[in-house]
């Protein structure tokens, strides 16, 4: 069973920065596709950024150039440094791990709240 624990959320002023961390149980960050998603009340969860086992990254247009997904293989941790934060970035941010081979597996963390407000 994969466990994902997010941390690093909080309250920040517009234009500020935060760094989210996702600590994974076991040696999975180089085996699973890892990603960050976010959700606000009343809306669907949306993709923020992903990183494949090969290191390829993908970003939603609304965070491109401001957020950077990375991972530390030795620490089994995925990071999401977030710069130039905007009020519309306010959401609960979730870490995700998934793969299709050998079987379909999809795991979520409990989420961490990010609030951007003055």
C-alpha cells in the first residue's frame, strides 16, 4: 500500500512563494508517475503538474513558469515550489502516484491547504 503525505501548505500573500512536499512510503517516486493536483470547493480536481519515472514533466497552463515539479529519489519525495502566487491559486493541493503496469494503481495523499490572500 502506497502512502503519500503532503506538507508545506499555508497562508501567503499574493506574489509570495511556498514549497509543497510529498513524502512517499517506499521507493516509488522513480516507478510511479507522480503529480500534484488541486481542488476548490464546488469544482473538479485539476492537474497542476506531473513528472514521469523518466523525468518528463507536464504543467497546466495556469502554473507554467511559476511552479516547478521535482523529485528527490533518495528521499522518496516530490516537491512543488510555487512562486508568484495568486489568489486564484488558493486550493487544497493533493499529491498523486499512479501507474498502469503491471496493474492499474492510483493513490492520493490527504491534501494540504494553500491560501493566497492579503
